[in-house]
C-alpha cells in the first residue's frame, strides 16, 4: 500500500513482526523520514490497560536539515532505532543521530 508523506514527515513502524502488542512491547522502531524539510513528531504510547496518562510514555522526535547536513534527535525511552529515508534510488541511512 503506498503511503504519501510530506517533506519533514516521519512514519514510525515496528522493526520486527510480532504476534501481539501485549506480550511484545515496542523495543525496536524503524523511523522513515521524508527528507526535504525540518520536521517534528511525538510518539505517544499508552500502557494498554488504563487511561492514566502517568502510566504512558512519549517520545519527542526532531529532524533538521540544512545544506548537506541532516540531524535527528530522539528524546524518550531507550530502544533500538533504525532510521531510513526514501530516496530516488531506494533507501538510505541517516548519517547523524543524537540522543
């Protein structure tokens, strides 16, 4: 299924296939970034059982670019991240990442 994302947009997906979310917490994320503009996103995760926001967590993601340089900053729980962005010839890895 094609997904259209504007420049600076980000699409987080699980890096691994899982049978269910309850027994498999989100510990590995692939973040696809649409280059071409600066972008910001928040990934909100509830605990799956209550409506108490204190039991939930949020990850703040910022992508900036200028000239030949691009940077990605992720503030949130530690987990395995893979960053990619679509290019005219396939997928490429982001050169600079900070936590």
